[in-house]
């Protein structure tokens, strides 16, 4: 039997994506996502997860 482990990281940005307080984070997203995609075992990334303000990045999750 083959098994696969999936990991889902969910974060909540506490300021708008164009706020100076999160500028360093926003500017590093392409680099961080690119590094993740090069890691051994990488299979898939959710659409829109690397593009702030588009796709599923604006989805609200209660909590």
C-alpha cells in the first residue's frame, strides 16, 4: 500500500498586502515559494497561493 503525507500551512495576514508592515514578507514570497518547489518530494502547490490578492489567498477561514 502506498501512502502520501500532505501538509497544509494556513496563515492569516494581519495587515493588508500593501501595508508597509508586511512589505518584507510580501517581497520574499516568490523566493520562498520557489525554494519550496525545488525541494525533494515537492508535488503540488495550491493555485493562487503565491500571488497575494488573487486566487484562494483571500479566502476567509473562521477561527
